[in-house]
């Protein structure tokens, strides 16, 4: 490779590495594996060794601060960090208790109750009482080394005190923010013009994955230690309570809540009381953890593939509060769908002020019979968008006003049509709301991940008439951006660079970014895996599309309608001209037994996010669909499953829980 070619290749590799570094370190949403990243990094390093005169201070190989040249080191857990089975009602608890008594041949079991902290699970290793290292849970077997960040937690001793210190100690704990510290952190981030965290758990996760420990040290993390994973034989514990007392005597923070119960009535009462009083706690918990107190009995029962048989989580119901529905406005999305949104009298739900809630669509609104002026129950569960779950009809006054679907778009005044349960504005290319949200979608993390192209920037570009569609983005110049309010040289250059990097996104992401109705991330991936290249996709027929498993008649019709539209056709050609849709998506070679299977995922998973499980299944060659049909092979059900679970049961589709799918994948 000559010097000129090497220079171009080095520049290209630096852009790719910088792009993936941001995803990994700042967004915590990597798109490629560590192995793929290391290959790219190694290619850059090799080229720079051949041409040292081309090495610049900006190269990732030269960076010490900021993004590191290496990612976090890996930590192999001596004892796997398992998840807990979640139980939700008395019937589940009764079944569990009966099974345990039968397996142990006992009439009575002592359970230790603990808070189920809503934070980040970590494992910490001490040798001779000195903190040696700490790691994240990871996949339960291998985590990331976060020792530098763990050592900044003031309440965690770096050297243990007291008597009977084991030679070696591995313990498990939960890192979190108190609600007060979380609110202070978010306020500081907002004051410094940074994005705030959605909840304390996300804040703890993001803080633990900082490369710069000085940043972590400025954020007041808290930790509670609750399980001894492994210890040397110089100490012996007979019960869970004994182990907790030992941790506390060594100076470790354990919390002060460890009641022991031996009957279901006691257990249920403690759970129900805590569900009410948790609002008074300084941190978030989402349930109660119960462990058999006897260590001997714990060892007899052992573990399943991903969870212990001697412990479980007794989860709380979604948080609910009553407030007043003050107004309902109608938002127009990128596809033209009209969505009613509830404006509420602000109400505090577990430390989060809620003033808006989704109403999904007009059919849902009609079925709920929610009216302006009503007293409504609002639920918030974890990261889920707050939703109105009930209306107090007894408190309804005569002035309560119902809202009907409009005949004209509230933004542009164009006609509205009904399609299934939703209403749509027909002015696809000229409705200001559709234009705006289509561009925002195009630059979103799940699509082309164009850093700096958020809602505020899109509004500014549209108002200044610099763009009117996604193709216009690539005509923007540095000079044009520098003239905009709030755009200095660095911000302007970053946006131009991010736009150029978007051309290197996978072709299925580029297809998804176009915003075709009915074409989500998974459908885009299935389509591009089938056709391989974009040109073949463009020239396909409706019948070709329907032959793809996972693409139905409505989706096929929507795609062809989009492609055949003259405005869309011009935009696609302009994007092709600047370098889009050149990639090829190779079909994954199926692992034996998975190639013909289609999975649907529903509910909250414990061991993975749904995206992670989807990726693992697709890596085995299986298909993962967003809807249940008779063609579905299995529905994987987590906690709080939605309507897909009900549909699977009605169609007789096989259902797997999380442990069963893990076993099936042999992970």
C-alpha cells in the first residue's frame, strides 16, 4: 500500500474507531463485538507502524485521556453471578415454598428478607482484607474490570477491619444512587448542558463505566453488599444472617434490613408493608429478595442454569398515583399517526415528577373513557413511559370533556384517514410534523446514530430552511452551520463528520432509517439479509417481499408504495449519489436446529435486554419477529408480558421462560 492510500485508510479507520468509541463509552450501546473492534484497532496500529510519519495526536492509538486505546479489561467470575427468579403473587410464593419443603424434607423454612435494590450488580474481591479488583456482572461469567471506579465509593473500605478476616473473599453488592444524589447529579448535568439520566439505575451504570475515575469520584455512588460469593476455608458460615453480620463487622455496608420469616403469612405481610413504605426509603427498590437462611440447605438445593433454587425475588406491582387529567393534545408522528397524549397535573411517583402520559391511540382512549377533568390512575414501572391505567368514574364531574379523533391534521390541516386502530395525516412529505420527526428518526441512535442531529438541531435547520428532507442533510456546508445560533466551529465540524460517518452504517440500518411504515429494525434486517444488496431490494416485487418469512402483505404493500412514490425515489437516488446503500448484508449461517425457527420476545428479561437476546438468537440463525402468528415457533416470556403472551396462548404457540431459552441456546 502506497503512502497516499495508507493516509486515506488511516483517516477512514480513525473515523470508524471514534464512532464506535462514542457508542461504547458515552452511549453504552456498542454495535460491534470487542473482537471486531480489536481487529479494526489492530489494522490502524499496523498501518501506523509501517508509516510512522502519518501518526497524529488525534489517533486513538495515541490517546491517553478521553477514549482509551483499549476497552475495559475482562474479569472472569470464580463463581457465576446468577439472576433471581421473579415471583409476583401469593400463588407463586406458595408453589415455591411447597417445592422447597418437599426437596429438603422439612415442614418449616426460615427465609431471610432483603431489599431488592434497583441498581447495578458487581462482584468485589479482597485478598488479606485488601480490595484487589471489582467487576460488573456482565453475562454472569465474565464482566468488565471497574476496580478504578469502585475504589471511588466512599462507603466501601479498601481495607477490611475486624477479626476472622478470610484470606480470600469474593462478595456481591449493588451500586446505586440515592434519590437525593441522583437528582443533584441530573441537575448538574443539565446545568452543564449535558443529557440527564432517565433513572438512578442508568446513572449508576453509566458512572461505573467511566474510563476516567476522577469523573466517577465526583458522583456520590452508594453500595450495599449482600452475598458472599466465595471465601477461603479459614472461615465458615452456617447461615445467611451470620454471613451478613460478618460483612458488617468487617466494615462493609450491608443495609439494615434483614428480617427472618418462616411462614407465608409473615412473608406476604412484610412484602405488602414494604410496598407501601418503600416511598420513604432514600433509594429505589423494586421488590423483596428472599433467601433460605441455612447455608447447608442452600448448597443442597444448588442452582439452575441461570438462577439459584434457594432464593427468589418477590416483585412489587407498578407504581401508581392518582392525579387530574388536565388536557389531551394530539401529536403527529413521523408516519403521520395521530397520537393522543395526556397532560396531567404533576404528580410525584417514586421520586419522578410525571406530567405527561401516553394514551396510545384513539381506540385505547375510547375504551378507557378518559376525559379532560377526570381523576385518573397513572402507573410507572421502571423505564416504561407513564401510562393512564384507570379512570375514577365516581369522581367525574359534568364538565368532563371527551376527545374525538379529528377530521383534519392538527399541524397542517390536511385530511385524516383511519387505518386499523390509528388515524393518519395524509400529507406525508409536506406536513411539518412528519418532515421533522422523519429527520429526527433518521439520525436516531437505532437508525444512523448521527451525533448532534437531535430534535433541537432539526428544528433549527428546518426553521432556517436549510433542509426539507433527509437528503438535504448532505448538502449542508460548514459555512452554513457556522451562521446558525449556537453553532461554533467544533459543533459544526462534529455534525458534518457525523453525517459522513452515517454513510458507513450497515445497509439494514440505512433501510430502517428511511422510516418506511411497517418496517422496523428487525424487518429491515430480515429484508436485507434476503436480498443482500439494496439494488435488488429496490427492484423487487410485492410477491418477492411476501415470500420472505416475517414480511406480510401489508408490510410488502407499504414498502412498494414507498419505493414507487416519486418524492421518495428522488430522495433515495440523492442518497445513493452521496455514497449510501453500497453495503452487503450476508445471511447468518444457521446453527443446527435454529435456522427454521422464529421467536417472539415479550416482557422484561433478567439476564439480557431483549435486544441482546435477539442478537444472540439471530447469531444462531433464528428469526426474531415483532408479532405472534401461527408461524411463530416459540414465544419467550419475561416478567410483565404483554398481549403477545396472550396471543401465543390463544394460538397454541409454544412458550419458553428465560431459563428454558438459555438452556435451548446452550449458553
